[in-house]
């Protein structure tokens, strides 16, 4: 199975549930939700994890209440996610 290594937030992906990539290994569902909640109402946030050891795969998915909120979050966060802004 090939693992994705360097993936950023796609600018024109489905606004309902875009793939959010290049996440810090220590990020979890709660910190991902906190990160996006600054830009609107987050309905769901999920960091994808390895089945065997539970380690983050470095990407996840976020669902926001409107596509406008998602577009704003994407515009503000694309390429800027770092662990210094998170409560881990």
C-alpha cells in the first residue's frame, strides 16, 4: 500500500468533505476540529489512522455546515498547518 507523504488542502475539491493532508502526526480528531472551528461550524472531523498501530496517516476529513465556511477555512489554512498552533 502506497502512503501519501506531502498533500496540502486541495483548492477545488468537494466542499462537503475535502481531504485535509500534511497533518502533524500528533493531531487527533479534536485538534483537527479546533483548527477548523475558527472558520465556522464543524459538523465532523476525522484523522485517518493505521489499523494496526493506531498511528495517524497524516491526513483526515472535515465536514463544515456550509461550503462557504469550508472555502474560507481552505483559503486561510492551505499550507499553514503547524503544531505550534495546536493544543496537543
